[in-house]
C-alpha cells in the first residue's frame, strides 16, 4: 500500500522573511505489515526580499532540478529540505516499535560528507504496552541537528520555528535525549512523567564559498569551538475528568541549566501549571 499527501502554505508574518510560500509532499509505503517507509520533500520560496522565481523554477525545484542561469551557474531560489523515515513494529513484543528519521537541509555535498556534516536525524523506540493490559507505555528518543542546518543564506528559519525544530528545544549543532512514560489509572485518570537532556553548541562558523551556485553556498568551517549549553529537567503531569467532556490537568517541571561561561542566568528552574480542557463529543 502507498499513500501520497501534499500541501501548499503561505506565511504572512513569521519574523525574518514575510510572505514566503511553502510546498511539500510526503510519500508513505507499507510493503510488509511490520515495516513502513516514508519520504518527505519541503520547499520554501519567495517572500519579502527573496530572489524572484517563476513557474519554471517552482516545478524544476519540486523535481530536484535547478536550471542554469545565463552566467552558467545554477539557480538557487528555494530552501529545500528532504527526509526519509521508517518504523518497524514487532507484534511479538506487544507492538514495540523502533523508528529512525534523517533530514538534509539544502544539501550541497554527497557521500560521507552528506552523512557526517549535513544530516540531522532522530531515532527512538516506543513500547505501547509495558504491562499485559496496556496501561503503561514508554518512549525514548535521541535527536541530533547538524551544524549546517537552518543556515540558508536567506530562509534561515525554513520550516522551523525560531531556528528550532518544531517541538524541540534545540537548534543547529545540538543533541537531545528524551524519555517519557504514560500510565493510565482507573477512572479515566492519566499520569505522565519524563526526563529531557539537551546539549546546544554555540560554535562560531563561517560559510565557505563553492562553485556552480548563484549563492556560493558550500560547507561550514569551524572558527571557534565554544562550550556547549547543557539543559536537563524532569516533569510529571496528572489529568482527570471533572465533568462531561471536561478534564483538569496539572504539571510540575524542575531542572537545571549550565550556561556558557560569562553568561548570566538561572542554574535551577521549576514551575507548576494547570489547564482545563473541554473536548465535546459531537457524535452523541
């Protein structure tokens, strides 16, 4: 079985580049019951101050082709990202899953450099039924963001949020490890808990100039190796129903930050929050 999805989006006010367009598609195939593979391709183009593009550029870039300009260089009018991911399910281990995703941001190299310098990846395991009745589940993930990620000459944020992977507290040249668990209690109550550890480098790089592109983009050269900022915290949350279609939840989070030398900031953080959610069931 194979599925294909596509989207087109317009970003009116997003910070550095306003009025850019995004186009992407995702192809998913399940050739055996225990394995699913997917490929995703995302383009960002246009916006205030961006290089001009036309329909030929759009369809050429969507097909991984960049046309030649009059000066012999290749057109570079989009920020292109591509990723592949896969998940394997083991029914004999109560539906346990292992998954891996790799993403390349505006690749300009091939071979071993593509794997070691340009690729961001995330891998993890998911155990949906630690106990026989399926009340306890566990997920463990590790993610690495390449130093060259989100450093396009124009669309530096790309399809990220403030230079960060969506839903992740790390940016370029960062690593993140997370462990989360969910415990379904009696009476439709739910307990969640977990731990997060992140290392964010703030090394200084310079963009080397290459050939064959109108932007001259190539690899990064490390100029200064700076100490990383380390962050770690744990959290626990509890949720319960209080009325029809209404739930009350609380969360406590505590952790520490080791900032870079000479940079002020708290070494310990803690917080308590509460939320009230309303989820009507329109099928009734």
